[in-house]
C-alpha cells in the first residue's frame, strides 16, 4: 500500500533544465548516425562517439550520491534524462548501465569498493555498463544458472557462460552473478553471489566475449568464463546474497526502461502526428481519416497513463521506499503503450515506415525488443501477480 | 494556481469516508440488487439504498458547507463513489445527486442557489436528472432539437430527450434546450440554454416520462415535452450560453463516473483473485495458471494506471485548471481497464458468474455500458486527436 501522504505533481513535462540541453546533445546524433552504425558488422556497431559525449556530459552520474562526486539526483530526474534521449532519434541502450548498475555498490558495496569506483563512474571515466545474469540453458530461471565461482585460496575461479550481456566489450566493469553454493529448497536463489569483474584484466585471460548479430543495436554479447580468477574483494556484499541485491537493482532498471519507452512513445507520437497532417491522399491529409487518427489518439492516451504509473513508481522510490511490483507495472505499461504508439506510427507512414531513412522501423524494432528486455512481460506480470496480488507462482 | 503547484495523493485518501461508505454498503448484498432487477423498470429503483446514503450526507459531498453539504472537493466525491462500487453496490441510481448541482453552484443566480442547494443537500429535493441527449442527434449535442421558446413570463418547451436516467425519481432536472435557432447563431454551441426544470410541476403541464427497459438498471427514461411552460427563473446563467455551463460539469461527471468504474474494477479483481486462489482445476489453484494469472495482473496494471489519471483529473478540476483532456482520458483508461477486469472475472467464475444471483454478470453489464456512457469513446478519441494532438476535426 502506497503511503497515503505521498503526493505527485499533475504536470509531467517538468525539468526543462535537463530536457533542453539533452535534446541539443542528441541532435548531434541524428538518424543517419544510427543507420550508419547498423550497416557495420556486429562487433563494430557500438555508438562510441554518442556514449563518449554522454559520459562527458555528466548526465549519467545523476543517481550517484554527492559524497562520491555524483549528482545525487532523484530517480525521477534520471528517468527524465532517459525519456528525453529516447524522444529523439537516439537510443540510450549503449550507456544506460552507467546510470544504475553502480547502485548495487552504493547499497551493498564495501567502503573500499565505493571509494575506488564510484567517483570514476560518476565522472564517466570508469565505465560500468555491463551485467551478466542470463544463461543460454536456463534463460529467466536464474536459480538454475550453471556458472560457478569456486573459492580457491585467495581467489574465486569462475567457469560457465552467459548470454545477451550488453556492452561487455565497451565496459570497464561487469556485474556478474555466479553460484558459490547450492540453493536451499526454501530459497533456490540463495548461494548466488554478485561479483564486480574488471573487464580489461578478465579479457586478458579467463573470459572471452563474442558479439551477437541481432535485430537491434544494444551491443549484445555472449560470454565464456574459463577459469577466470577473481580476487576476493571482487565480491559485492555478502557471499551468497547476490540475487537479492540484483532484484533490488531490477526495480530501478524497470523504472528507467519505462522512461526509455515513454521517450520512444514521444518520438513515435510526434512523427505520426506530423506525417498524418502532411501526407495527402484522396485529396486531403490522411489525419482526417479516423482510421489514421484514432489509433494515434488511443495510443497517446495509453502513453499518458503509462507515464503516470512510471512517475508514481519513481516517486515511491524517491520517498525512500523500494517500489516492488509497482516498478514492474511501470515498465510493463510503458512498453505496451510504446508498442501501440510504434505500431500506430508505422501504420500512419504506410510504405515509408519500411524505408530506413525515416527511422521508424529502427525505433519500432527497439520498442519491440524493449518489451522483452531486460525484464520481459511474463516476468513482470508474475511479479505483479505474486508479490502484489497474492497469487501463487505459475512456474 | 499553476500546474507546478498542484499535486495529488498516491495512497488511500479519504479513508474515514471510505470506511463509513463501505459500512452502509454492507447492508445491500447482491440479493438486494438482483431483486430490483427482477422488478419492472418503474419499480426497480433502489429506494432504500438511496435513502440510507442520503442519511449519511455523502450524496451532498460536493455541496459547500454554507449550503449544508460536506464541502468536499471532487476527489472526495470520487473516493466515495469508488468505494460504493468496490463494495458491490452501485451508485448509478443516485450519483447525479452529487454532481448535477455543480452547474447551479457555478453558474446559477444567488436566488437559485439559496432556493435549491440547501434542500438538495438535505436530500429533500432530488436533482438527479440531466436532460441533454436526444434520439436524432446523439453525441452531436449542439444540434439538439428541443426548443425553449420565449413566451410571457417564461419559456415553452417542445421536443424529446432520451436516455435520461433517474427522471422518474428526481424532482428537478437540468435541461439543455435551444433558445435561438441553429441557423441564426455564429457558433454551433451558441443559442443553447440551460434550465433547471421543476419536474413535479412540468409533469402537470404536459411533460411525459416513459421508462426504458434496458440491459442495466439505471432507471433510464425517455421524456417528451409538448408545450410545457416553465417560468423565467428556470433559466441558469445567460440565455444562449448553456452549452458552456454543462461542459465543465461534464468534466466533473467524467471524473466521478470513472472513479465508479475503478471501484467496479477493484470489485472484479478482489472477487476473481479470491475465487482463483480458492478453487482448484487440473490439480492446482486456478490462479497458478498463466492464462488466469496474467490476465488478472494485466487488468490490475491497467486499473492502477487509470486510477492515477482519475486522481490527476480530480486534482486539476479541484484546482480550477483546464482538465478536459484528462477527464476524457480518464474515461477511456478506466473503461478499458474495467472491461479487462470484467472479462477476466467472467472467465474465472465461468457459469457461476453468469447466474443472476451473482454480481459478476450484473457488474459485467454495467462495465460494458460504462465504456459507452456518458460519452462515446469515439468522441474521446476525437477530442484527443483534435485538441491535444492538433490533428484536424474528422467528423
């Protein structure tokens, strides 16, 4: 139950002081920039210049507390930043990790880890963009993951593989979940430990990363751990409790991805409205046709609703509580609404939606993928059903 | 007041009122409503329920204290109506007593306010009927054909209204009628006036009310005016400006009926989750089946989203901000959400939900109606397309 005293503002086009400079920044990376990247081989598509620019801008350090040289801003503002990026031709996928993965260090890291890494991450000098959780054999059934980290003397030795780990080739740090002891019947995710992996060292021996050629450009890779040795101080928090930390992290993740989806919706909405007013068929702009206008209006309404639930989740987080299934709800509703708007925009553009130069098809692919990652529809609905509505797990 | 300073509560608001309302509703179980549905339309009014509510003073929630009401903002009324519906009861037969007076309050003369509001607040006078819709013009409200022709000492009414709920159980009616022919006004909405008609007198002067037997028990009627004289002081505000007066009342109405819809959604979800958790099929709880569980979680996410839009609308209305878009969006979002809840409830309950003794089928019928009334969803999409997105008028 949400705190009865918690309030939310009725306007949601707030924080222009963040939106305006970010829009200007993103204008430097128009559709042509992103299309050119997609023409390249899978391992050369990373939007390095865009990410460099974002790192230098300081926006990605929004959530890191001021005591570690971050901006110490609210999650609401972090969401505004991502929403703005996605409302343009840009996609924050290659940089979004920098904004929230370090939260696991803020909450659970040792003082030494915090001092060593957080100021660099806040400044954009140390890149923490990657996490390795899912595995090919077990997918979302994380409790069954097969990657192990075995303690031998003063090191943990990691063996196994991870799939769909984004940005591993462009990150200094990687958040890894690996099994250090068997789970218990009551808590099968017990015994999973969170590690902070120094990628430069790891890629020299014990870890290999292979780019995946995929329909969207998120820098996805498959990882193989072959006897990678990690120092004992690579452990984040307590050994065996990593999954709980990861679950907390996914709540922030969901709220931030919901913001990305809302930004995509704004992109599609603007494009659809403009094109519908300009395009003349049968002697008048197609916007006069309810077959064109109604799907845009309907999707717009869904988007406005989704933004409210996203803002609510952020407001709960910013009041000092973890929002739990509310975060799942925010991501689910935002991604559903974005997909509806993407499709309305696609239909409005007709054949031109397929033409790459319009960027509709690229953003449309991104919107579809975002429904499934990083937390997919079934995972989100299950979280809501089990942890909010009191139904049993269906699997 | 600017949007930046207006906020709304995210948790359970008006808890004390909610508790009191729920207590009153306990005395009116599903069998009470089933009994009423089995009566002919003329005898199906929930007189006892309405009397009990009137005694609590909740129906005068929105009337200022100086006229004897509770003086609550629209959000307070919304919380009351939501609770009535979440309890399994329906406020449809009496909710208009709460908000129809708003037009008098905002646009009536001091004499009208002093004469009517205290008695409406006490429940001595029933202002439950809102005469707008006509059989040949439907949503094309400004083209209505009922005439109010100026005569000595007043106006002469001629014409017909349809789908006027509760007219047989109301002493007063707010009526929209044309005072200047449509071809003699500059704007479509001009030349239409609002009247407060004393139906007790009008019935003696040629006004005939005929009940309509309908799918849901809203005590709705057709009304025929054949040279019905009403005195001059029946006019509300300025002659010819009546359309504008009812528009802002409509925003309050949309907000309030949307909150009833939210209440129905909560009823469906509570009953569905209970039933699905308690009943086993194929050797396990029904709620462990994804088709059941995911549908419930999806409907719940939609309902929570719609609830925020309703809260936002109320906050804006109460602060005197323009809220036409939000009121309309509330209607669509709550209508879609409750329908998702209603459909899953009927599926979960199966045949047992279809029995006349079950409130599931009754509320399912109510919910379908709520998606069409009091405004067509197509008119909402038109509004958003035209006035929010800047698309051309399509009709």
